[in-house]
């Protein structure tokens, strides 16, 4: 992976992200269920990460270099539509499969399932567990002398879980500088504002108090995302990227609306959203 991103590449990423957002909406509409808000807020980070920063292995265990891949954990597993769209974009499976999302027997379950799809590192959905799992993976990689990174993507509502902070303390104590975490700071969760439900305050300062290196970025600015990941790769501490994002990003009537946390658009809403994402 390159340590530099050009304006041409950023333009290509932006166009790809529009396509990914359209696919996410069509997937959720087709299934008549899903989580558009948090999926749309995650698109830009996942797109930059998977296409420009991660050591990917789309052919999974058929590749002799498979063990050296970077690992990715979608701790906020309800944003699976975003992950599946990006995986298909990167060639892990055919894009035609996206429209089986949440269907009976589909590999693309409502929450990522390792049992159903072998490019998923771990099944997720119960919030607050991803960072703990990342600690175990990171320790395992160190013991096996594998120089790979473990990326974990969390929601800001999710980090209200105490387990997250136990894992944060563990990562620092064990000096797990092969962990790079993201916090999708869209400031909304299913019941409303994170600050009204259980105020998070200064998330950056909290992680730093636990011994992490932390940066705050615009989670929809491709260059900031890319540069933050490059900085994280060089850190001698576990590293967290706190991304200021917009829930429902890209669709005017979904943006910053907690009601779109877990609701599928109807026919008319889908049509309007796709028009906006042309």
C-alpha cells in the first residue's frame, strides 16, 4: 500500500463511495430491514481503508500470503451493509450477491457471520466486544511474529459499554501497537443523541488517559482518513482514529436523524435517495 494519495485517487474514491452508498440503500430496501444510518456514516472510512491502506487478501485462504493479511473487525456489526458493499467492491465476492442481503440462507447476514462468509474474521453484533477480540488477535500475531495490523471499527454509542474500556486498558498495558481502532463519532444511537443518553465528553482525552495515541478527523475527508491511518501505522502505541461523521451521510432526509438508525427506506424514499446520490 502506498503512503501517498493523489487528487486523482481521491476523486476515484469519492465516486466509488457514491456507488457504495447506492448499493447499501438498495440492499436494505430489498431486504426491507437493516441499518442505513450507521452504514452510510462508515462508507468513506471503510472505502479508504480497504482500497488504499489495508493488506487485503480477497481470495482468502487460497492465497499463500493469507496469514500475513491485515485483520478487520466490524465491532458495530449492524453496519454490515457497508462492509459487504466494500468487500464486493474489493473483489471478495461478486457484487450481484449484494442483493441477497438479509435473505434466508444468504452469506450476507444482517450481522457479519464468519460461519457464512469466510472473509469475515469474527462474527459480530453484540456491541462492545470487538476491541477485546482485537486484543486477542493482536497478541496472537505478535506471538507468531506476523507483522500485520488489526483494524477495529466501533460506533460511538457502542463505546458506552464498559468492556470497551477494559480492552483499551489491556491494549495499552500490553503495548499492542498493531491495533488501529476507529470510533464512528456520528453522535447518534438508536435512542437519540449519545450526549443525552450517556454523555461521552472528550473521547480523544479518554483514550489518551488509557495510554493510547489518538487523533480526531473529519470522517468524510478522504485525505484526512488516509493520513491518519498512515500515522497510526507508525505509532508505538495502540492508536485510535476518532472520526467526526454524519449518520445517514449523503441522503438529505436521513442525515443526523436517529430514526434512520435501523429502518429501511420505502420505494419513494429509495428513489429520492438514489437521485441525490447520482
